[in-house]
C-alpha cells in the first residue's frame, strides 16, 4: 500500500517525497508518507491520485482532512498516513523533525 501511494504521488510530480517507518515508535500507523506540492491545485491532484490508486487496489481511507484548504491534506489509511503539504506548510510543521526517531525508508524497501 505504501509503495502504491508513493507511486501515485510521483505520478503528479510530488516534491521531496519521504517515507518514514514509525512502526517501532508509534501505534498509530506503520508508515508516514510526506510529500509537497507547489500549489493548491497540485496538492489536491496528488491527494486525488493517491485516493484513486489506493481505491482501485481496494483500500479506503479512514479519514481525510484538509482537502478544501490544500495546505496540509492528511489521508489516514490505518497502516499508512499520507501527508500532502504545500511547501511552506511542510517547512512550518516539519514532521520529519518531529518523527526523526522513525527510519527513513526507500521505495525499494517497500516492495
């Protein structure tokens, strides 16, 4: 599921996608996937594509927050949580720093 989400983000030209394995440090999910878009339309398109690709694979989100403003769209798929940010909000919230105890995972490791 995480690999599909990363590929869906890449299809919409996501900027600086990071996958953080948090399964050893948190019970909320196994992976955080963090990506940025250059503008509101791109951020929404990235979220739409993740939703479409994962939906076709049989995954439905538990919850989606922030779609209307497109500053930070959070998509909770239980095992993975996808964070799609505008560039400035990503810098402001700095999830990579907050979750630095997690292990940054390469796409090849997800397969």
